[in-house]
């Protein structure tokens, strides 16, 4: 596959009518974020925390627009109360893409606990998860997830595996990882 999955991801956003994208910067999402930022029909909002993105998505829906929230797995824990209280209780649709850490090849021990908890925690608060384990999985899961979220008013998360985004190499004694 020569094209990065973000090309199809952006195309699916356009086809689904996504008008707002909330994100917390993340290396695994950089190309998709850049495509959305370059698109004059999509408003991008960089958030300080992931739960801000959940509020933005709910507000967009109330204003008649569709949104997507982009985050790394380590930030999912920050969203649980907002998802459980706002999205699930009020039956707002939610579509999020989560780039995973703490999986295959992880070198940073701090990433492992949340990486292992993401799917069970999201599912416990009513979010349907799709795990994309290869780059070829990502496009159809984004397309299906968008359709499902916005046609059935459900919360959907596409979890993009660490095998797709690459693993971080953590060197003992170093505070920086290398990609």
C-alpha cells in the first residue's frame, strides 16, 4: 500500500460530511490532522485535553454538524466521564480515531497499562470499538464507523493498532523515544 491511510480517512470524512475535527496532537495522527487542517471545509480544533474533543463533538451535533475526535490511547482515560455522562446518556453520535500505544513492540512501560485498557474501558461506557490491525483495515473501518455513528446515533471508536502507526523505541535511561 503506497498511500498512507490518512488519504482515505480524509476522503471518508468528506463523504460523511464531517465539518469539525477535534484533536490532541499525536505523531500517529499527524498526516490526517494535516489533511484536515488544509481542507477549507473542515474546521480543526486543537484541544488541550481529549475530553474537550468530546464536548466539541456534542456541540457540533447540536448545531447540525458532524465531528470527528482524534486522540492517542493514553488520552482515552481523560474522556470516560464525558463519554459516559454526555454522549451515552444523551444518545449523541460520536466518531473517534484512537492511535494505540502499549501494544506490539511498545518500548515505553508507561504506555502499556492504558493501551491494554482502551477497548474494554470504551466498551464499558457504550462505545463500539473496531480494531484496525493493518493499514488495509483502517479505511473500511473509518468508512463503516462513520456510517454507523451518524446513522444510528452511536459512539464508535476506530482503534489504529501500533503495528499500523509504528512502535516507539524507548532507550533505558532516556526520556525520549525514537520512531
